[in-house]
C-alpha cells in the first residue's frame, strides 16, 4: 500500500493508507441492534491508535471510536485484512501494516501515525495471538512468538505512544489483557503468562506516569472473535457457554464499549486497574 497525501500538508510513509471521514453504522451488542451514535462527547476529535485493528475486538473498537467522532488509525500485520477493513470503513483516518513484535516496525508505524494524526491521545494496544497446546508440547519458538506479540508488542507500542503523550502531558493507554491473565487455564501457558504480564505492565506504567496519564487493562473472557472461532468447534463453544453465568460469549462490540468508557472523561478517576468483562465467569 502506498502513502496518500494528507490534506495537502504531510505525506504518510510507505505502507500507510489514508481515507476520508464519516462512518454511520448499526452494530449488534449482546444481540441488540444499536446505532453508531456517540455516547462520550469528549472523545470527538481524539487521535486514537488501535493495534490488531483489522478484526475482532480491535475492529469493533475502531468502529466504536469512529462513531464517537474520534480520528482513528488502525495497525495490523495482516495487509489483506487491513485493506478490506479500510475499504469497508471510510470513517477511519488510515491503516498501517506492521508486526508489533518487531521494534523497527513499531517505530516506523508511529512515524506514520505522526504523519496521519500529528500525535496520539489514546492508545489501545490490542494485537494478540494464542495457540492451544499442552505445556510440554509448546516449543520455545512458539513461546517467543506469543510473548513477542502479546507482551513485547504492548511494551513497544506503549513506549512510542507515551513518548508522544509526554510532550502534551495528557493521554490514555489501554491494553487488551485477558481473564487468562487473572486465573489459570490449561493448554494456554504462553498466552496466560503474556496476559498476566500485560496486567502488571499496565499497573506499573500507571504509577510511573500519574497523574497526567491513565493506564488500564481490559480483561475479556470468552469473546466470539475470528480467533476464538478458529480454535473452538461449535460444540466446544456451546460447552463454554454453559459454564458462563450469562450463558454466552461476549460480542466484540461489548468490549469496544468498555474501551470507549475507559478512554472518556467519565472514567477520569480510574487508572492502574484490570477490568474483567466476562459474563460473570470469574465471579
């Protein structure tokens, strides 16, 4: 993807794609159709970067922030999915292909963010992967891959975003962690370890940069995303549903709604927290 000039002023670097404003949509949250109208007026105009933004929770969150009037750039490793999302969602400011586990790609991505947005007000570090495998069958290469994306990627993106936020002495950083980082789950040792690390990273950064920066980790339970559907058969999904007090998986839009709240001034006294959204699973 080649760069496209931004309002005749600055040109995003190679790989970035910029598109026009405006997105009106109707989403399903918990099976209920709701419009994409704004709920938090202070999110209008905010410069938002979302990693893993081409599918699942990241895409739902991008759409939610666009509906709030935010200026949103998504980052994703999957170039094909990124192109499709940008074509289908003209309200996004642009998209950048990058592997968040690679420091040089993250640095380049944020340089392109500077060209597209001129800074960052909200980071949602959401990119993540998981592999279902017994502990003794996990090869070190897989361990490093999962930790690289899920924990290193969050670390790298947070550093780049906070460096920019520090100059303006304001910002919100949000991480996608997991209930797997709160309690043990078999067959996901690498994933669990990475998400536990994300939670403690959020707490640590929140303490280091208070009072001008707020940092929180969102901990979804079972969410019906493409990643979840790829790992579970329909029978497995239904078996999981029966163990959840609310008897269903979350919709990605429900997690997106939590991100919007945490980025808004309505949550101005919340920082350093990990917040479960799991249908009562960890109650």
